[in-house]
C-alpha cells in the first residue's frame, strides 16, 4: 500500500472533513463565506470514503 493511497486509507478525507466542519464558524469570520456552505463542503469531503466503500461493495456484488 502506498503512503498516500486515499482509496484504502480514508483517514485523510475524514479528518479534513471534520476539521472544516469544526472550523466553519472561524472560516466565516475570516472569509465571509457563509457557515452553511463550509459545513456542506466539509460534509461532502467527509462522505468521500463512504463513496469509495459503496463503489467497492457494488463491484464485488456484481462479480
């Protein structure tokens, strides 16, 4: 497994999504981007590993 193999190691996306979600209030204060937008971005980043898991599950089910 490669060091930065995101498909098999979803921890990066999970932590990045949680970090963006938890810092959304601070991001709104600094950049004037609404908090809901940063929460949605953090949520979608958090869901990337779930997408990989479902895709792999469907491919295995197909075989």
